[in-house]
C-alpha cells in the first residue's frame, strides 16, 4: 500500500469510529502535526505504517476459537487463548500501545550482539 492509501485507511477508521485526530495521534504515539504531515502527503515511517495497520484492522475470531481446541485451526493453548481474549477486549489505543511495546522489545533484542545474546 502507498502512504496515501495507508492514510486514507486511517481516515476512514477515524470517521467510522468517531475518533478525533488527537485520539488517533495518541494511539499511534505521534504528534498531531505528524498526522497533518501525512495528510499533506508526507512519508509515513515503517513503524507508523505497522501501527496504523494494527489500529485499523478489525479482527473477528470465530467463537469456537476461544475453546481449548479451535475448530478453525490448530489447538489453542491457554496462554494463546488468554492473549486472544485480551486482544479482542482492547480498544484501538490499547492495541497500538501493545504493538509499540513489542516493537521496542524487538529493537532492544536486535541491538544485543550474538555474544551477549548467548550470556542471557
């Protein structure tokens, strides 16, 4: 998707859910000016593209997927079941915060050298 298509997706999500741009900015952990820049054709960083995609993706899991053995796929362990239920209960801002934390953890892990990684 192009940056313009990503922004249009974000704008549609905002309108559908009656969010203010300030709320969207807070959920994505960017300034209102950054969103204004995107609206005027500015580049959307990869990290923000991922955040927008997560924020704007509506996920509906089949009801059976919360059973110990999901008829729609492989068996689901308790932790996965808990995480799916927690994710489904989160609002857009909470989901964006979780994604930001995951990205932060990935960045920290990739910053560890192979020698340091063996020590952990």
